[in-house]
C-alpha cells in the first residue's frame, strides 16, 4: 500500500493531457493500486484520475455507489440525456459548481488485466465518469461550471 501525493488547484499537471497506456503490466497495476489507496485516504473521495497524483497516464479509479473500477484508457462511447449536477473535486477542496452532464454515459476501457470492459453509468455515476475522463485531457470541472455553489461546512 502506498499513498501518492495529491495535486491541487494551480498545479500545472492538472492541465496536461495524459498519455495512452500501451501495456497493462505490473507497473500499471501498482499505480492503479496506489491510486485506489490514495482515494481511500481522502474524505468522501469517489474517484481519481492519474494526473491528480502526478502521473500523466490515462488511468482512473472509481469507488462510488456500486462501482469499484480500475480503468485504463477509458473513453466515452455513448451518452444520452441531460441532468443538472453539483460537482466537486478532490483537487479543488471546498469548491462546488453546477454543471450540466448527460444522464447516462457508457465507457469503454481496459481493466487492470488488459481486458476490454464496457460500463454504463446513470445519474451520479454518469457525472463521475464525465468528470474523471475529462481530467485525463487536462479539463477540470470548473471549465464546465454554469454557476458556483456555496456549500457551508455544516452541509458537507
Ligand atoms: Zn476531479
């Protein structure tokens, strides 16, 4: 188990495009495990993209609702509908914005063994997929904000 250093607002790596993974090997599996460990160290963390811990590879881990996923080279292959969301991000503590996201999103990725998987998420899970996959292209949730939301510490 290894906890990686989280990267926060203002760190240029959050604006970088992550690179495709050619080979899902032990090194990649170790990074995914570390990302999951780091996610579990956070308070209420649902998911994390690799550049949030300083690694420019297209990797995402999710432990949210009924989904426990380690995704390599994930991409959205289908999206339908629309929903209004409230979004936050581990790299931007205390900031919340309203966004408009698809209601349903289908993602294709490789799992930690290099096998192709296809997962569909609805509602909050669809929001989560969109948020994390955008990180891999250097896009953060604030870029999609339609308004800033004030949430007092009591509501969190
Ligand atoms: Zn985020």
